[in-house]
């Protein structure tokens, strides 16, 4: 299926079914940006590519493209069922974020269930746009989930319209987040995170002996109280790791800028996802699951914090509660573009992936 843009780019919007390693997948592309979605495990976004520059920015894990059906997990406990098949890319994490816990008698594994189960997928033409409409139901809790990936002519981002429905007969708590992991090597040594947060809290547990901030540190963003620039990300040297929770967002967007001007972007409503988790793994964890091999940057919109499981989020009041029979819907986007000749810092990102810069507002 295809649609032709009447604008200068004359981009063709199309969708096709492909193989991504061992997985059946769908590619949405408009000649500017493309995304590869695998339905077999989580309807994950496996690839996000700037088509014009042939640059794919999402991190690929060793398990990228591996079918869980053909590679049973060696250990069916805690984090292993997530990490054994974690492909990188971007996951929808629901209804638990972080370590496993037991909620209302249901054992919720690491990062919940939505990113581990298969989803259905239907390709649809809607005017000039193409859509991949996905759905699943969870086994441990009575939630039904839907999400639609869509792309139109001239877009620089894949749009995602997602919803959750509580099909049970009592209100249920949840954590909900979108978990993109970007390739630190592609971003280069001077990657910088532009976002409208005002302060942060470091994760309470130590991730690395060489982490940037001590556990549970609270400070201002993007410049810490001691004057250090926190928006300048780890450069790939050394062995460090950090997990921070950015707060005080006055809008929902970020632009992760690489050393060559590449901009990996997301946009959402800050009312839906008021927290931004910033995870950096830089050759630090010597044992499972990273073994010191990888440089990964995750920048993740979330309803809740910290990454300590649903019970912790309930205790601190950041878990969400969905009444029986009700639905909650959100819209967000993830894209990739390039600064080009634009000067000044980014000041916003639209759902179609176009970035506004400070110089444009003067």
C-alpha cells in the first residue's frame, strides 16, 4: 500500500511485511523516516531509521531478531525473562516498571507483561497515512491494550496512539512507560539531551562504582547545584552507569542530539507521562546482562517512578489507578532527523517529529 506526498519531497508512504531476524515484522516508511515493528514480542519498535542518511539510531541487543519461541529462557524468574530476549529498540512497559513484585495475587515480572506477549496487527490506509493497528490482552491482569503506529507524508516521526482498558471488576494500579534504547556509539562522544525538565533524582541503589551522581542525589537540571552539566551524556569512555528520574517537565518532549547533529526525538503530553527516566549504561555492568560490552542510552517517558516495581510506585503515590471498565488513551511519537543549518537549542518537538529551535522564535 502506498500514498504519494504532494510536497517537495515527493515521499512515498508505504508499509510492508518483512523478516527481522527470526521475527515477522512490519516496516512503515515515507522516504524520510522508517520504523520496523515486530508483533511476536510486545509489538516492539526494533528499528528507527533516517532514510535519507541510512542511519538507524536504536540500539540492537545481542538478542535482536530472536524469536522467544525458539529460544526458551534458561531461567523463568525475575529479570531473566526480560533480558534473555531483550532486543533493544523500544518497548511498551506495562503494568510494572523495574523488578518483579506481587500485586493483587499476580506475580508481575521485570518490566511487566506487555512487552513479552504477542500482539495482533492490521495494516490500514487512512487518507494519506498508513497505520499498523495492534492489540493484545494480558494474562496476569485483566488489561486489554491497543496501539496504532502511523506515518504520513513529510513526517519525521512514527506516531503512536496507545490505550489501556481495565476489563476487570475493580480498580487496578499500574505503571506505564515507553522504553527506547539508543546506540551510544552512533550518538558520539558529545551527545546532549535537550528537554524541559527542571530537576532530577538519582536512583536510590548504586548501579556502578563510577556512576556520575551518588545514589538518591537530588539536584537541578540541566546544570547541577555544583555547576556540572548533566545534559552532556556519557562519552563512551570508562566504565560508568546512571539511572536518573527527571521531573518538573513543563512540556512532554526531548531531542537527544548526537555529535554530528543527529536528533533522536520523542513527544508526548506531560500530563500523561510526567517523568522522564534517563538510563546510561557505559561498559559498566561486568556480569549479567551486559558484561561490560555495551554503551546504551535510554530516555523514557513514564507515568511513575522509580524503577523499583509497582508496589514502590503505589507507596510513593506515582502509580496510576484505572477504575473498572474504563479506558485511558495517550499519544506520543518517536522520530529521527538532523539539525542541518539550524542554530540555537531545540525548544520543542511536534508529534510529526519536526524540531523547533530557539533561533526560529526570535
